[in-house]
């Protein structure tokens, strides 16, 4: 899995379990695509501290996934729902139900 995509999924599922400082630094590095130097300057920390924090947050988020498996469950549900939607293009009622399922999954 692509590293940025993986970090994004992990953050989407478990980001609320981080403290505000961890969220801000992680968001700047991953979502705002700031360099380590830019992240460090923005948060008044050293470049090494920014690197270590991002690494620790990523490991923490991966640890949550190893214990809770929410992303794995999401992927197992999403794939069949997408397939149902794709094969139901001829039947509008089935397609509507498939799209409702996808809305619930993605909520």
C-alpha cells in the first residue's frame, strides 16, 4: 500500500485518538506536504523532533490498526459494495441500494 495512502487511512480511522499536537504535526507533514524543516519551524521544534514525532504517530496508528482491524474490515465491506454497485447498473433499484450501502460505509 502506498505510504501516503496508508497514513491517510490510518489517520481517518484513528486520528481522533491523538492529542492536538500530534494531529497538527502529522497533518502538516502528511496532508499539507510540508518538509520536516517546515514542520519543525511551524511548531517550534527541531527537525529531528518533527521526524521522530511523525514516525511515532505513524507507529501508534499502525498499532491501533493491528489491534482493532478497522481498515481491514472497511476494505472487506467496501469491495463487495463497489462490485454490487458496478454490476447493478441495469437495475436502478438495486443500484440505489448499493449506493446507500456505500454512503453508510463512507460516512
